[in-house]
C-alpha cells in the first residue's frame, strides 16, 4: 500500500469509510466459512475447525497484554484490560477460553486433544503467531486498529449461531455460548475500538497505518481458514 505521508488527514467519516471498505477481505466470505454456514461440513471438518481456532482463542489474551505493555495511555490500558479478563475469566473454568472448549467438546473433541494442540495446522500457527508478533512490535495504535475486524464480526457471528443450529443437529444453543456471549460484547460493531482509533490516529500517516493494520489482520484470518480448509480436506 502506498503511504501518503504528507497528505492532509482524512475527515473522521472518510477514515471510517476507508476502514469499513475492507469488509470484502473479511473471512465471512471465505469458502470454508461459506461451507460451514451452508451446513456442508462433516463432523470431522467441524472438529478440525474448532481445534485449530482454539489456537487463536488461546493467544488473544497474550496479544492484548502486548498492546497494554506498549501503551503509555492509562485510560486505554484500563479499557483494554477488560479483554484479557473476558477471555481468561476471573477464575479457572470461567471466561471465553472455557466457552470455546465447551464448543470443542460439543463437536466431539476431547479436552485433552484440544489442549495439547495436536490438530493445530502449521499455517494456522504461523498466521496466529504473526498477529501476536504484530501486537508486540508495532505501535499500540496500529495493534488496536488490527482488532477492528470487530466491526464485521458481530453480524457474522449472529449468522453463524443461526446457521449452526439449523444445520448441525448435534450442536445445541448452550454449546454456542462462546458466540452468543461474544455477540453481546461486540454489539455496536466495535464502536469502542473504532472510537479509540479515530481519536488517536490524527495524522494521515497514522490513519494509513491503521488501515494497513486492519488489512493485515484480514490476511491473518483468511490465512487461518486457508490452512484449516487444507487440514480438513485431508481428513
Ligand atoms: O467468530 C468470529 O468470526 C470472530 C472474529 C473475530 C475477528 O474478526 O477477529 C474475533 C472473534 N470472533 C472473537 O470471538 C474474538 O474474541 C476476537 C478477538 C479479536 C481480536 O482481534 O482481538 N478478534 C476476534
């Protein structure tokens, strides 16, 4: 992407439109997700998906901790801390990570084979690790902007809950607590995160870098599903 470093900053509506304009790169349209939503995945393919996405769920708190460790702004750190608690919970057996494990067992995986990551495909590990490295090495604002896929996630997760209940008879609504809970959390289409990015990306360069960060993140997610699709095809 070319950076217009000396150009005037975009107005907030223009900047937001440029960020939203990346929606076509979001993993909602990936062929694997389309097959999942269409009820075309076998039991085995769903297992591969859940066990691989586990790796993403596992590292999210480390990614968020990296953002906090790079951020000198107390109110951002305070707000961001909530994400770590959301995934890790306040005690063992609590939190988003545990809700993902519940989904894993609902699709027929043993906890042990999820926890020991035996099913995690190399491409998934590379993509997810790249996301964490991005958060560790880039300025905090770019790392926050990379999380703006949240703008697109709420709608997709709502469809996912409906489509999974309709198409996979062995999955019950309670098994999808991970998603129903997360939908509430990102309601407002990531407005909190978008507000931070719009408020703090004030130069054209910062805005361009935020857009590039979101683009990078759509590539991370897309690559994860490419690797999952390939791993599932071998089953
Ligand atoms: O199910 C989905 O499609 C989906 C997508 C994304 C996303 O767009 O990154 C996240 C989630 N779920 C999610 O549950 C979640 O906790 C989450 C955290 C983040 C992030 O980048 O910090 N993305 C996502």
